[in-house]
């Protein structure tokens, strides 16, 4: 056993946050404190990043009118996605895909501009900037779950249209809209499993050895 191992109680908390994290769509209107939001953002900022480039940028949406305009962009893409799904269109339209108008806080998580200047770890894998931002989002998600706060990742939007709406500099790119807030309860299982849209595969089907099987 490693001497660096956490206590069993601490380990249980880490794994509980991982296994009980959910992509939430239903929120209560109660506000969250500034101190709590700062803790979540601090957790995100502690994420690993390739070359320590820290490509994440967080835009907090506090203007209610702007939030409604972002919601309109999401609704527009929801319709487009439904049309692209063909025979699954009706089933998709029945799903609740975001909680933008209900949650306490909305964050737009974006990639910084001038990323081309960072080549450490990205010369052959430039998408590692996105991987780094995803780690920051996961940190928020896990920290929020430990705090009893729900997070929903919304990806139904046009990055170009959202960037224009938020007056983002050329070269930057929004990658996620995060809905953050109190919830009545966390889903027992992922919502898309509850809705019979998709199911988590068996771990054994995702593990290979010494090559692609």
C-alpha cells in the first residue's frame, strides 16, 4: 500500500463524487454563494494542462437578458439537432437538454486565443488544449458534486454564434455552457439512461492489451 494513499474516508469521498456525478438538467432557483462559486472555479484552475498553458477562460453570465439570448441559441441548435436525428427526432425533442433558465449560475467555458503559440505537448496533438479545458470542467463537476451542487454541460450551440454574442477575440472558442445550481435530487443514473436513450457500456469492452483488438 502506498504511503501517499488517502485515508479510507477521504478515498470514499473521492470515489463517491466520481460515481455520483451527473449531468444535471433540473435545477432549483436558489442562488449559490459567491464563496462557493469561487471554490468551484479555483478547483477548475487547479486542473492539469499541457505545457501548463492553462487554456481555459470562464465567462460568468450575470445579465438575465444575455442568458435568454444564449438560451435562444441553444434552442435553435436543439431544433437543428432534432432534424439531423431523423427517425429519433421525436424522442430527442422529448428530452430536457438544458436548464439554462432555471439554474443559479451560467458559465461559458472557452479556449483562449493565441493557442498556436503554445507548442509544448501540442506539436503533434494540438487538440490537447481542448483536453486540458475538459479536465478543468471535470474538476468543477466533481467539486460541485462534493458540495451538493448540480452541474449540466450544454453543448448544443454554434461556437461561432456564441463567440460573436459574447464579443470573444478572434482565435478563442467557446466549448461548453455550464449550468450550475442547487437541485432537488441527483439522478440515480445518467438521465439519458433513465430516458432509455443510451446506456453505459461494460468496462471490459473498452479495455485492450498490446494493440487494438
